């Protein structure tokens, strides 16, 4: 029996667990039901487990039983990470295990990641006698905008085995863009840095019929939103990828009242540190300039959030070799370019050499090129990739420690 055969033998168990997690999604850093489900699933394994109290994290250390090391000589350590939190999205996928909670959904596949890592724990536990080092299993809350990775790092997850991890891996399932069970990654940047811009424009309100007696913040705010796009298009090299999206825009209470303020929030994605600094300065300058031209004042808060997810070259090469050995070369490829999503796993591989790999989870009825994406209320993920993900996680550790 191969590792992949053993993983496929867990298919029913993994599907049941995934459905349990999917039906009751939890958002943010406090995921008590999810944490309990993970602890229950790991309970019969020989692991050193610590559960977070301030946040609903779970860290489990699996000690290998092979090899001899001097007491002062550190054993090699591989960290495997799965995120556990859901999104504030109302599910529109018609499946028997759809979310029972209005306004909450596992629309990014974290329920699959969690289930796959639990499957990997079972596969590795059965092979611990061959491991010449240790594995840290990092079950992380708060990936979706709560910086849960940093909070687990601050709590010591990278040294949970007693000394710093030598290598770190994460998987991310994709409901579109790639065929089911296909593995893809790349060396260098694989996901973007993310920053947030929060702008409030201050004017002087009044009656909508006499705008000349006010200082209306609404037209200025609309002008800013458009000017940001022009500024990037004209102020940044066309070969330096930048995305600026205004996702929230608010002003006023009634159609005939000119408000005192208007505000908007934007997300900014970049792949290069120097471009990131240039874009920050440029966007802030635009907002202040437009406000001044209208005789208004703009308060601009620019928050640098997550760094670029930068795959280590050696870790990426190893990840592709592992995927090739498990699934065959026809199911793996090197991505031609990164994607503009953001990951707080970037915090981990800023400190530890590592890589993120993408795993296709598109359901049969969907075309990967047109299927709903991560974060969509229609995003659907195929259970059949659960054993593949579990085997891939496990083999990523075994390849380093046997």
C-alpha cells in the first residue's frame, strides 16, 4: 500500500469531517466549534498538542522515531499549516452539507485545508518510525484579514518542536483556474502583498438645493476613486503589477442633504517592495491633492498589511518533485505568473524557507475557466481532492525527514 492508497482509504472519514466543518463555519480568530472538532479528530494520535485560549489555534507536534541525534543537536523540523476560518458570505451552493448559519460560509476552502492536514496527521502518525525529525501541525484561525499567522508566530508556533522549523508548507485549494486534483506553484512571488487605504473627506454639509453654500465632499470623493486608477496607470511602470480596488464607499443619509463627510476604503496589491512604497506615496498624494483642489481636507490612513507570499526556490522545487512522484507530471505545473490574492502564510515563509502549493478542487459540472472563484457565495469544492491533499501534506514532510 502506498501513501496515496492509505490516504484514499481515509476518503469517507475525511469527507464526513469536512462536511461537519462546512455546515458550521466560524469567522475570525475565535472558532470554538472548529477548534473542538480538530482536537477531537487528533485525540487518538500520539501528538503533543496545545490549544490556544486567546485565539482558537491548535498546534500539534508529531515526534519522529528514526535516527539518533546528540542532545545538543537539533532535529530537523517541518511545519505544515492549514487555516480554519470562514468568510462573512451567505452560501448559495446547493449541497446537503451547506452552511446552516446565515451570512457565514467556507467560501475559500479552509474546511478542506483543515481536513487535509488532519488526514496528513494520521498518515504521518502511521509512519513516525521512519521520521528522522519532527512535524509541527499548525491549525490557524483568522487568515481572512485577522493576521492569525502572526498571532500564532508571536505565541511560538515556529519553535513549537523545541527549536525553529527548517521548512514550512501550506496548501490552498482552488475552485476555478485549474483542473481538479492539479497541483501548481512557482518559485518567488506566488501571492501579492496587501495594504489597506482608509480615506475620509471632510467638507461642510447643507441643503442639496444650494450646493454653492456648502463644501460638498461627495464629488471630490468620486473624483478620488477615479483618479487613483489613473495615477497607477500613469505613475507606475506598466510591467509592475499593481491592483487598486475601492470596495467600500459611503456618503450621506438622504438625497437632498449634502453630508459633512464622505469616505471610502481600498485594497492595494503589489509584488515588489519598491513598487509598494511608490504606490503608497502616490495614492496618498492623489487623495490630498484632489481634496485640496476642492477646498476640502482628506484624512488618509494607509495600513501596510501582509507581505508578498514569497516561495523559497528549493522548497518549491521539492514541492513539485513530491507532487510529481505522487500524482504524475501531467498533474503538476509551474505557474507562469503569481496571483493577486494575499495570504498571511507569507508571515511564516518570511521567517522559514517554505512554499505554498495550489491544488485544484473544481467540481465536475464546472469549467475551471468560468467557475465561481474563492470568496464567491457560489464557490464549490470537490471532496475527492481531500485524500490527495492529505497525501501531499504528508509527503512534503516525509520527503524532508526520511
